[in-house]
């Protein structure tokens, strides 16, 4: 089944198939979101380690290798490659958004120079590729990324990264609200569970973005 008929939500059942997607490389950017060392650390507690095992399996066998391939394809096709990462500027995290200060899983204290806040080794930026640092879910809300993309005459944004139902979704929605055309690459994203991943893609597809596979996305770029 192709991207034109996958991930149809309640609102789009029976809607006409979308038109073919053609991405002009000069007007397109790839945005890789939050694939950082922190999120690749297996929990110490055996029960938590087991609970998160499917996520780590997907990241190591699918998402990271596919994202490496996507980055290389975009570099070859002269698509701008941009990275976003969660990292606070103050050691005590006073500059974080409220969502990152609340107790629980989403409590994040990752000062910008710590190892936890760095992008994973397989996804190191090259040359002058842009890296934005954020203390929010959306890569647009807490940064100057919207202005940077506009200054570079970017109209289309390909999105990859984690977590599908959190920072990826929030960024996709922000990009759509700013009138960028957005492609979310299904097999370059992951959520805590595959159920959350699939459900969020269904929610955002066709209204905030088009969801496509790695192979389909690469074929869109001209």
C-alpha cells in the first residue's frame, strides 16, 4: 500500500487520493529531531529495560540506519540537512520549558555540553549543517528555525526522529501552521511503543503532513 492510502484517520476515510509529491531539492530541508544519546540508554531496572526493548530494537535496526540513509540521500541531492536537539543552556535547567520541568518521564535536564544531550554518533552533522537547540517539544517554538528556513527559501520540510507522538508531532504541526509542506518519514521515526507511533501518524497524516516511507520520500526529491 502506498503513502496515498496509508494512515487514513476517521476524518479522511473516503477522501480522494492526494496528488503526486514533487520536492524541489533547492526548496527542501530535512529536519532530524532529537536522536540523542540520552534516548539510547537502556534503563537499569530490568522491568523498564524489558518494557522499552521494542523501542531500542526499532531504533537500532530501523530508525537510525534508515535516517543515516535519508541524510546521505539528501546530501547527495543537495537538500539542506538540519538537526534539532533538546538541550538547556543553563546547568540547572532554569531555561527549560514547563513541560521539561514537570516530574515524570518527560523531566529533562540535559545541559548543552553534556554527553547525554549530543546527537548519536551515527548522525553527526557535516560541515555547516545547522543544529538548533531547543527546550521545547516543537523545533520551531523554542528556536529561530522558522526564520532560518524562510531565509533559505525552504518550502518543504522532511521530518525524521523521535518521539513520533511528542517532539515529531509537535514540530510537524508547527511547520504546517507556518505553511510549510511537510513529509513525515514513517520508518525514520519511533515512539515509546509501536502502537503510539502508528496512532500518531494516523492523526497527523493528510492534515499536517503526508506520511511516507524512506524509499517513497527519496523518490519525491528532484
